[in-house]
C-alpha cells in the first residue's frame, strides 16, 4: 500500500494538464497542498484505524485500503460508514476519497449486468476487474465524474442543441472509442490518479451514445482539467490544528481516445440509469458517514460558541444543540440501517428488489436516500443555528496580523473577551475557525457541496417516492378507516 509520500511522488510525475486561474499548474503547486494533506490522511491513518481501513481484496486475497474495496457483506458497509465518519472527524470535513470507492462499486455491478445483456459479446466486467486489480494493488485514488454540464435542463441528452452537453461516444473503433463532452464539479480530480466516468441520468434508446462508462489516467494528455481550489485564508501566526483543502474540476474531453480495455459500458442505455443511480446510492451511503462527522463538528462549534459567549446555560441553546444532534445522528442511523439491510440486489420501481451484479453488497436505497436528504436539507439550518449562537463576531473578526501588532493587540484581546473562564487567545483562535467555516468563500462552497454533493435533495425525494411502497400505506389507512374501494368509480 502507498504512503502519503509515495502518493505525492506519483503526483509529481504526472503530465501537467491542470489549468487554474489563467495558467497551468503542477499537481504539487502550493495551492493544492492542503487538499493533498487532506486526502493524504487516507494513507497516513491506515495503521491507526487498521480495523476499519484494512480489508482483504475479494479479487486477490491481498490486504488493501478499504477505499479501493468492493463491499462483500453488510460488515463491509458498516465499516465503510464508520471509517468515513472517523476520517472526516480528523480532517474537519470531507475526506475526499469516497467518490472513487463509490464509483468502482457501482461500475463493478453494472459492467457485469451489461455483459449479461449482451450475452457474453462484451467483456466490460473482465476489463473492469483488471483495472480494479491494479487500482487495489497500487492503492490508487479515482475521481468519479458523473455530473454532466447538462445544457438545457428540460431537454434529454439526444435532444440538446449541442450534442456535447452530456459526455458521449463520438466514434466506435476497432481498438477503442472516441469520447467528447465535459464533466463538472468533479471533486479531487486534480489530485487523483484516475478518472472514472459514469452517466448522469437514465437514458432512452435514442440516447444510447451517452450510455458510456470508462476510466482514463487523470493526467491524460488529451484531457483538460480546469480546477477551482478551496483553501481557507493562510495562517502565518496562529496555525490551525489541521488545515484542510479541496478541489473541484471541469474535465474536458475533446475527442479523446479510450481503449476498449478501459471501457465498461458503451451503448447499453438500459443500464445507464442504474449506473447513475448506483453511484449516487453508494455516494449517499458515504454521506451517512461524512455528514454525521460534519455534524459532530457543527455540534462542537455550536456548543463552544455558546460557551465562549457565556450563554451555554440558556434554554434556547440547549434546544438548538438537541436539534443539531438529532439531525446528525438520524443521518447516521439511516446509514447504519442501510448498511444492515444491504444485499446484492437493487430496487426496480414497480418490480421490487431483484438480484443485481455478481454478488457484491449494495446498501438499502430508501435509508440511504432518507439519510442524505435529511442531512442535505439541514445544511443551511445548521449554519443558521451557528450564526444565531455566535452573534456577529466571526463575520468581522480582525485579521491575524492585528493580533500581533503591539499597538492594538491588547485592545483586541480585551474587547473580544466574553467568558471570563476562557483565555482571549483561545477565544480568538475559535472565532477564526468559525470564520473559516461560515464567513469565508471556502465556507460558502462547503455549504454548497454539502447540500448538492451526492445529488440535490430533489433527487433523493424522487428516489424515495418512486421506491417507497406508498400504496401499502394507503391500504393500511383504508382498512382501519373502513373504506371500500368498490364504491369508487375507478
Ligand atoms: C462542491 C461540489 C462537489 C461535487 N462533487 C462531485 C463529484 O465529485 N462528482 C460528480 O459527479 N458530481 C459532483 N458534484 C455535482 C453534484 O452532484 C451536482 O451539483 C448535483 O447533482 C446537482 O446538479 P447541478 O449542479 O447540475 O444542478 P442542477 O441540476 O442544474 O439543479 C439546479 C436546479 O434545477 C432543478 N432541475 C434540474 N433539472 C431539472 C429538470 N429537468 N426539471 C426540473 N427541474 C430541474 C434542480 O432540481 C435544482 O433545483 C459536486 C457538486 C458540488 C457543489
């Protein structure tokens, strides 16, 4: 398995296809380092969390990092959720490696079913397993590129005026395919080894050229990445305990060749929707680990803000803390149940659960979606509670150099003191942290990511209402109320 140092050495060898703020930058550019440090914890913490992070590959029997694993049973699903919560707690937010894990679990199942549909004429699953073996052995990181630019939202892929609004197959050749299009908001692609591309939505027969899944090296010379980098304000004097960072890329494919051995779906529109849903499903399961970790930070922040403001004994604070804890732990409980009810089956509306894939475990869809939706919809409510309890202090907090300027620093420490039991230095450090999280450009981006990442709440509402057996609930009420359907006209 790799160490963080080996990971950085590998990044240093990659072809420079990253564009940032008007120029091309190296992968080890100073701006990327906080993000590398964050994802680097998935290598650094392997020993400490060995019981959660180390697992035997079902392909080779070798010990691998769980982020490269295909879930084989419900215990794997539980451990994935708990590993995610622990690691996210340590970096103070997204650990940034689950997209590849979620994408590989989805493609593993769908490539198998697509081969079945083609009665053995394709070898997507064999190709994918070969790719996966290297992925596991070399402990690689993959970004999962699902979200297309989508152009006119009301039009389906084949109906768009510009055919490149969704990534598509332009040409099929003897040795591979040519693809075009652009995936957006793709997290951590600028520090990944591989990019795993999957469709974004269900497709019709006329959309079949958009039913495509493949993997390319993230530094492929014909692929351009335009990255946005989300770092907090640099600290020179008052360092944070951990300084995280994140990146998101537009990934542009302009007639890029993909060899067949890296193609895992090509034209099987019947499975595009399942692949889109399965990546989303595995990713929503990951949210049941990361969002509770972010919830842990939110609860801690709210409790400290109350304490540092010396209002922690007031009833309205207690009520708000309870609300934050409820949302966070409900999200975890939903994920726990989704793990426990996991099985090698998917839910097809109108049909029910059907066996799917070669036997790897898929978390329960209703509970994944319920958990992610509750967590996502509460992101801004959580920010509202922190804002309420904090008051205005993090929004206008003086910059750190003012706290080392001998002319004013004593005034500042005197005037930020609210609770006599808290040292002014610690109070200052705390309000800087709250400012990072809620009053900075990066803090705003994090809120957007926590709300939309894994699918906007509307996507979860659609999944929940199309998969939940609402008819049986209506019947319950009819039976108890004494309603006779035969009396109705239809
Ligand atoms: C920080 C961040 C990180 C992310 N990381 C990744 C990643 O690593 N990989 C990845 O693949 N994606 C990633 N995403 C993308 C994320 O999954 C999408 O943002 C999300 O699915 C919403 O899609 P969208 O941004 O295109 O919004 P839109 O789909 O444009 O949504 C905007 C609004 O339009 C509505 N709408 C859209 N289509 C229709 C329609 N046909 N009819 C009616 N209303 C409609 C929506 O309900 C919503 O209210 C990330 C996003 C963020 C913000």
